[in-house]
């Protein structure tokens, strides 16, 4: 008997990976920072996640026009190492502050979960001249970010 081979095309969806659930920090808004000499003070704030996955850590990027960020402090302590935070970029215009997973005991849950951050941040800068501060907040595991620009 002759062999019969039948070839059929696989449906397109069969080879596509499932969509990846992501957090969405785009609705998070920092309160307006205030300048005190060379320091820029950011009051405590709430992080809001409207995405479809829990956050796994949070990354803040602070970019200052025309000056360097020499230190970020939280509750009077250097943020680098405070409750597991890490900071890179000291001595440059751009500093990145990373909060670890389960910061303050939990992550911002999917679908509108919030995480209150009662610790105020202070950016110690190299200048007291008014300038702009660009901020970005994104979950460590991706998704849309919050972006704001302040005149300080």
C-alpha cells in the first residue's frame, strides 16, 4: 500500500508565546519636591500598580539638569543599603535608586494595588541653582513607567 502524507499548517496562535503579565506604574505620581538649598526633598508617596502582575521591586531614576546628585537619603540615612535599597550614579546628574522585592513587607499587587512609601527622600545635589528634575518609576519586572518633570 502506498503511504499517504497529509500536511496541514499549524494555527498561528499555536507558536506564539502567551502574553507576559506586567505591572503598570504609569499612574504613580510623586508629590512635588521642594528645594532647600542644595537639597531636593521628596515627601512620602504611594506607588500604584494598575497592571496585571505584582511588582517585583521598584526602580527610580532621578535626572538633574546642570548638577550632580551626590547622595540620596531616606529618613536621614544614606539610601544605599537602607532597608535593602541600592543606589548607583552618585556624583553624576543621574542616580538610580532600586527598592528590593517586598519593600516594606509587600509588593504593589496587580490591578490597582498600592504600596505606601512613608519614607521621604532627600536628593543631595552639587548646586542650589533652580533646575529641572526628571523622574521615572518602573517595576523591576518591567511594564509601563511613570515619568514626571519638576522645576526645583
